[in-house]
C-alpha cells in the first residue's frame, strides 16, 4: 500500500507540474491572468481544478505567467516535436521546457527505444489540424438533445463511439460550444483544443502495444504537455497493454 501510494503521489506531482507550466504559459502567451478574457487560461484552470490541484498552486502559476512570481517564466519554451512510431504512425509531441537540448535528446531516446524516430519540422504536422474536441459520457444525455445543443452552437460534427460522444468544432467556434454546454448542464469528460489527424492508420497486435507504450513513455516525461497520433487502436488493445 505504501509503495502504491508513493507511485500515485509521484504521478500526481508530475501532473501538477505539467498543469503549472500550462497555466504559466496560458497567462504569458494567451492574454493575461483573467480567465474571463483568456480562454486558454480558463481551459487549463478547469483541468487543474478537475485534477484537484491546490488553489494556491494555481495562483502561484498564474502569477508566474504574469511576471509576479519572480522565478523566470520567460525561460519556459513551447516546442512541437514530430516523429514516427511503430507501424509508420505519425506523432506530434507538445512540450514546455527550460532546456531545449536536454528535452530533445530525451524525447529522441524515447522514440528510438520504441522503434520509432524523430523527424524534421513539418514532416508530420501537415497531417494534423487544430480543432475543438469534446468528449461526453453517453449515459448523461440523449443523443438528439446533444445534437440540438451542439449543432445550434456551431459544432462541426457529433459522433458516438464506445459509450462516449465526441463533438468537434473549429477553433473559432470552440468557446461558443463550450459555453452552450455549460449553460445546458452538459458535463464534458474532456474539452480541449487538440491536434486531430485528417486520416488514421490502423494498428493491431504487437505494433499497437508498442505504440501505446511509446505514447505512455512520452506522456510520462516531465516536459511533455500533450501527445497526438493518427494511430487507430481498438479499446481491447489498451486493456491488453495495461495488463501485459
């Protein structure tokens, strides 16, 4: 039990560090410390609260971004790494680092251990497009009711998969759809501006497991804020990878 608690505490600490950086960057680069005026900050604050991040830690991160923290938020740099993984799938890795050389060396090593490799700028980015992405538990709302609210607010598409609804929007419509969901009491399991691929590559068996382990290793890295891929992996593969 002690070992399990220690592992959980360590994961929580890594998550809070990532959220803290996200908050700082959202303030520094997204338009100030007022969430009503800075939608990027509002999104990250929602994530932080959902993760039970202490309110004083949230406040400190926001102050850091506005220059009040006094500990050099200007040293943080946002970088996108591009690469290929098992089965030739494409991956985009969003990172925030204060040491570009250290981070790229560590990310390259993670790719190589999984049989993949980092690639040149814009080698895979063209396959992805930023879009609003919402995930909603299908048990919480009827599909017709969701369609009515989402499409009326300007959503581009509503789909259902594995007991969840997925709603996509353009980046310009994202805030309006989010507000419509809030006003109608629609709870989102996930709400973010994500990099979505134009098409997918199906992975199964060992290639699916290798890709999942690669993504997990990348997400566990302290500097990595987000990982996106065009891999299409069945839910059963996730379960087998977790148990195997």
